C-alpha cells in the first residue's frame, strides 16, 4: 500500500516541515477532505524519524485545523464540516427574517444618514482628482495624519510617518502578519480569537499557539512560558473588548504583557478596533512598548461597517515591510473612504458619531442584560457583543442550530477556538439589528431557549 510521504527538506524543525507539507498537500488537493493519513508509526518509519516527531507534527496540523481523528479509526484530513465550514458559517449572511446577532457590527446611525450629503460634498470638490493622484502606492499625507489623530484617541502618541492607511482593520491585520511573520513561524494568540486570523495563518503557513487567559486577558506568566516553549517572535492580541470574550486588560496587566514582549523580542499585533467604544480605557500596549507593537485601529466598528478605513501604526524597523505589504495586497487603498474619514475626523463628525454609538450601545446592552439576567453579567457593558457561557448540558453548536430555528442567529464558541471546540459559550452581536425592538426579540428568544433547557440533540 502506497502511503503519503511529505518532502521535509528545507529550513525549520522537522515536525513543522511535516505540518507545512500537510498544509500544502491539502491546499493543492493532493490530500482531499476526508483522506486518511498514514499511521504515525508508519510515517515515522518511512521518514526515518522518531514517533515523537511525527506525533508533534500531527498535533501541529490539528492545531491549524487541518486534521481530525477518532480513537481506533485513524487520522483524516478535516472535512468541510470542520475548520473551513466554521469559517464559512462566520462570513455567510443570515436568512431573511432571522434576527442576526452573529455579525458584530456597529448600530446603523448618523453615518448612514450623513453619507448622501458627504458624497455630494466630495463631488463638488474640484481639488479631489488632484489629491487622489494616479493611485500610486503611498497614502495621502492628510489621510495618514488624520489616522494618527484617530489612533491618538486610544492613548497612543501616534506618528503620522508610521501610520499606514489600509482597507479596513482586517486588511491591516493581513499587512501586519505579512510584515512581522515568516512562513512556518509560531504566533501566540488568545484561546478564542478573531476567525479571519485563523484563515490568515493558514494562508501564510503560520502556526497559532493559544496562551492561557483570565478575566483580563492573556496572563503575563503564561505568555512568558509560551515564548520560551515555542520561541515565537509574533503574538496577536486584542486587549480591549476582546472578541469574543469581551475581556479588557487593566493598565497594570498591559504593562506586564508589554514587559514580557520586550524581554523576549516579541512583536505584538495589537488589534484595537473596538478600542474607541469605551469612554475610558487604559493606553494601548503600543504605548508601553512602542518598538514591539503594531497597533490596528479604524472606523468600521465605531462609526459604520461600510467605512472600510483602517490604520496600522508600526515600529520604524517594520515600516518598509508594512508599506510593501500594503502595496502588494491592494496596490493603494481606494482614496474615497480615507478622504471621507479624514473630513469627518477633522470636522468633529467622527467624534459626534462615536458619542452617538456609545449611547446606543449602552441602551442595547441594557436591553440584552434585562432579557438575559445574570448570564450576561460577566461580559463588558461597553462593547458591541456579549460572551454568553452556556449552562451545563448545552452544546454550543446545537444551541446555535436551535437558535437559527427559532429565528435568531448566534455564533458558537468553536468558530473562535484556536484548538478544539472552545468553551461552552456563544457570542451575541448587539449592533447589527436595525432597531432596538428587533434586538429585543432576538435576545428574548435566546433567553427562552436557555430557560427551556437543552433538547436531546443539545445534551453534551
């Protein structure tokens, strides 16, 4: 019987090379979904390696979402109902008539109403074409300066010369990973993380390693241990209103995490896209360790989801690599969004829209907490989402399916989990429903499902 044998030549540890070869074989179709992998002992013998090396390689591939297995049956390439399907369900739109608490978007508000007027103003600006130039790489200095001022509201002394304009925060993350990490690198993350980061990691062949957390986020001592164990040089963290858990690091915790990053030469990609929502919050990690942080911010979570304008503040040593990554991934961000964002930041409209958003978030949090009671108490009251831990007996995936049948879309913990299915919890986005009444119907339906107890299919 012919078995699959990877080419493990090249740099890096042997177990990482096997995992990388697995990723490549899955990507190019050499190993189809559901394909059986060689038994670990057989592959170790064929490659002349120890069983422990192959076991570590298979564990690493599982961590990346490539493999699944059952005791007594063997190891298989993960089917579409695995990691890829989880990602697909995260991005798909809800069915008509469903209250969508899955998407984590700001509340429709003044930005939507101001858009027609703003576009008309842009159309009347005779200098616009000259300002836009010919679309060559490199942001208009005005746009970068406005971005630096917007990031300064987070507590960062941002330098416009090191502030890059991107096509939203997600693009900024891609740019940051491209600039800071090399294929095969280990990246430290929270155990539940932003789902597109898992996709970025798969495509850039990065290995995600979860780090232990508490109610404030990553534990400094666990981060220190992970740096020593993995020799990671990159971490991705969300210190303010972490999605999905809503955890927010205190100023003390941020200083401790920053100290670990400096000690180990760790570059932290700090995702602060929710950072403008709290009226008061500690300064970013990037303010504590400016040479070891890349800060991601933007307007799509604080103003309007269609305002796809992101800002990435980078240390000087990564500025050229980050600019090259922007040019490679989009050549140059379309200038209309950054121009509109700049005008709203300059004339105070963005601050007024943010104040409106904060007030509406507070009202929606009150509605959700009234319906869900103590179950919502552990989540931060400043954010657009709730992390709802399920009572014993509920399985998150089954609860998500039951909620869909009841006319509500929620997101189960497995969608965010770096390894396994994650905690028994679901995330509820409060901003996407068009009205407070629609939100009320959604969270009350969730409360009813919790009160009814798990159906047979939902029992663990």
